[in-house]
């Protein structure tokens, strides 16, 4: 598995993180079994905006060999591999994170981490996020996108992204609930999977 060291948090990042924490905490009362899609999306979107505005934290990983992966390359884009909108839903359903600023900060920092990708890869990753039952930790591997650290291709066993175990467990439930918050009951949509 890839490991990424936690950087010191800047004043700017702290301010956006604290704002995001307060936004989610202040909306916690709305997060219940009758949660509307619009409420779910708007709350998650506010978290995303705070992550986005605090700027990307490049991991030194990319989907192609580069000499200096920590620098922005023209024509490339930063992929937040832990999708902030989805992570916001996880946090809202994890009181131990929502009630601890330190825990929340570590999740916020993880959401700022990016991998340098091509625009085409970014589109594929975005579609995958909303459409297919693939866990965050496996999405690059699932799409056949190989990861590099500088000019060195990572071995096959290191193609798994560094995702917290609790998030991974929650995400499995989220996917089974038709990509909705797990506090909301959704009926399974009929499909032909059981016949294959």
C-alpha cells in the first residue's frame, strides 16, 4: 500500500478545515433517515468547497513517469483520490470523527491529497465514482491506471490507495445503498446480477 506522510498544516488549511468542521457539525441535526438528496448533496458540497479552496496537496504520485511530480504540469490535472463529497457523507455518519477536531483534521488533510492524472483519466475516475461499485482504494487499479512515484512505476501490490480502514468499511455500505448516505433506506434497484 502507498503511504503518505502527514504534512504540517498551514494557517490557510487550518482555517478551511475549521470552517468545514463547523459546517458539518452545524448540519448534523439534518442527517437522518429522511435526508433528502438535495440536503445530502448541499452539505457534502460545502465540505468539497473547503477542501478545494485550501488547494491540492500533491502526493508525488502520478499516472505517468515524471521528473518532478510535486509540480503542476501543463495539461495535467490533480485528482483528489478521496472524493471530498463522499468523504463528507462518511464523516456525517461517524460521530467519533465529527466530535474530534484532530480526527476531522486528519480526514480533511487526506481529502486534499492528489495524484497527477491526464484529463481523460480524470473523466474516467469521475464517472467511476458515481456509477460503479468500486472502492476508492481500488479505483485506479480497476481502470488499469498505473501509478508512478517520480519516474518509478509502483509494483502491482502497491497500486492500492492509502484509504483509512473505517472509510473503506463505510464505503462498502454506501455502495450497497445505491450511493446514498447509509442512514437513508433505499430499496435495491432490480437488475440481472443474480442471474450471472
